C-alpha cells in the first residue's frame, strides 16, 4: 500500500569522494599553472587522455576470473568489453605511446594533470578520487632523461613556493638494489616472492624504522594493533646485507657511490646501477644542482614493481604538528622512476621511459602548512541593490569594473533586506561592497564599504589604523573604478 510519501534521494557525496569549492579549486589551479610553466620551459608538451581506458590496456585483472581487479572502478559495456576509470596517468601514457608511436616524436616528452580513481577502502585523508600531476619522457634510454626529471622536479617545487632547504629530491637505482639482492642470494625466478617482500619492506623504512624493516626481512612483524605481516624469511646474514644497503648514505654523493660499489661486489647489474647514479650526479652538478637540492639516497626504492632503473622521491623536510600535536616532518610529495618495460606490453619491444608524479593534494597541504598559498582567493566586489527599479544603473557599475579587470558582480538575490546583502558579501569573501541608494544617486556619488578592513577593525585594529584608512568612503560616481582600485591596492 502506498504511503503517499514522495521519495527523495539523499543529498550526500559518495563514500570516499569529496567536493571542492571555490578557494580550493582556485589554489589548486594556481599551483598547477606554476608547475605547468616549469614543465613547459623544459620542453614538455601537455597531453589529455580519456578518463576511461579498456581494462586490458590498464592491465588490471583478478587472478581467478575474467573481470577487473578490486583496485579499479570498472564495468562491462554492450560489446562485452571491460572498461575502467584510469587509476593513474602512467598507464594511459603507455597506451598512447604505443598507439601513436609512428606519429609522435621520439623521445616523446609529455606532462599530464587530472583526476584518477582507485576503488580502495577510503580513510582519513585518503579518497577514491584524487589529482595527479605527471611528467614523463618516453624513448630516451640515457639516464640524462632521469637527471632532467629530477632537476625539473626541484624547480617545480621552488616555483610553487617550497623554498630551498625545505625539500630534498632523493635519487637511487633499482639496479643497485637488484645487485645487492644478488649478493644476498635472492636472484632467480624462484626468489621473486621474497624480493617483492624485501622491496615493500625497504619502502616502509621511514615509517617503521630499521628494526621494523629488519623484522619484515626475517620471520615477520606484528604491528601495534596485533596484526601480523609475514616476512621474507631471510637469514641473519642476508638481512644484514640488505640493511647495509638501506644505510649506505654517506656525507657526500661520492662517498655514497663508493659504499654502494662495495655492497654490489661483482654483480654486473649492481655495478651498472652504481655507474648510472654516478652519471646522474655528474649531470646534475654540471647544471648547478648540488646536495642542498638533490642527493643520492639508497633508502629510496619506491614500492611499485615496474621500476627498472633510477628511482626518485621529493621529500619536504620542514616540521609540522600531527593530529596529536607532535612534531614530524611533512614527508614525500612526489615520486617516480624509470620503467622501461611498461610500453612493451603493447608493442613487444622495450621502450625506455622515465617520469615523475606529484601528489597534488599533499603538495597543496604543504603549501597551506607553510602559509604559502599562491592564488588570490578573494571574492568579487559586490554591487548592492538598494532600488530594484535602478538595476540598469547597478549593471552599468559592474560593467565598468569588469572592463577595468576587476572581479565584480551585482547582488541578484532578493534585495529587500540590505543586511542579507552584506552577509552574502561576507560569505563570498568580498573585499568591497558598493552602495548607492536614492540619496547617493541624487548627489552623483557611491559608497565603498571596505569589508576586509571592516572585519579587522571589528577584531583588533588600532584607532590610528581606523583614521588612516576608514572602512567606508563616499566618492563621486565618476571616480568609481579609480576608488575601487585604490581600496584594493595592498
């Protein structure tokens, strides 16, 4: 039996997703524009790919059924093909590089920015949709391409307001780690599972510390909640060899390279990796990128399995307070490396590639923590409506302001309650409200109300500040634009 009630959907954001409003979108765009300018200066071209890829192109399958992995949002279309939202910007690049390989220049240098989606359990600060900002070079086998990415990353961080000394770009090489694992007796197909555990364990050294990593290299580790993570099962000697690699950083890059040479011993792949690190350090030094910006650090391995050579990570070194008021370093905001095998899935041929991905939300959070928001998030100047029959006059005012390049709008709500118009201007974070009632119209004047200064005066401005710059002035209508510009001037 019908209850007679009309069903109405809930107005709520899906779990794991969020909405972004004016100031957030504005600051993100300003940050990405600053990064884009750096990438453009380095000769990289923009690329926009579809948000949807075939699951086959993404390479995500469940092991037991012919359907996508839980990690992606996917569906089957009418042709029985599986499609999915992209989970990063690298997999689409691999597809593009293969699909257009005869049309694109080689090497192909591109940057891409946009949302990606992951069907993972959401948590505090962890969303199922988030922004990435990538730059990659496809088709360049030389580690000069890796050195260039590291230099560009350092320049991008400084361009958005992270000062030198507040960050460091750390560089390592997977080949060196492979050589160390070879020395430790972990080479060969039968040791692939152990190598994977070792890789993930080292990647957690900042969070777990040396003892936590050592436990994961051995029998395993129980965390504070009591959950047990199975370890790699290495012997004490094997674990010691791996731990020697993680602590190989020395006072200078030259000393670190020498220590790594000792660790890889006679391993050919390990020696090749050390040689590449030495070349990268030489190329960066020639451009003026010293250890105050970029360092060789064996502790950086990156968790993804497809990296084949140099890997790098940008870490912010300044301290912030966590949720419990404890001091901690901000941590990583970008990472990447060389992935020479990714395009091979499509072409059957090795295609060298290297690139970096910046965590947009984390970098924005870092800028807020440092008080370095690089965008103007002020609202528009609001022209209030005192007499709805004189809307043409108010529209003329706003037109003049816009022509002069000033962000402005006429209040288009119900003008009956003037207080509500000022409340609206406050909500819009408007710097100025413009008022012209009948008396002002007769005199040929307008009133400019400085809302920002008015708020400061209401809080704690001194009498001298009030006298020096009153929060409300009356000026000739003909001087409107000039007076608004003066009031907006810093």
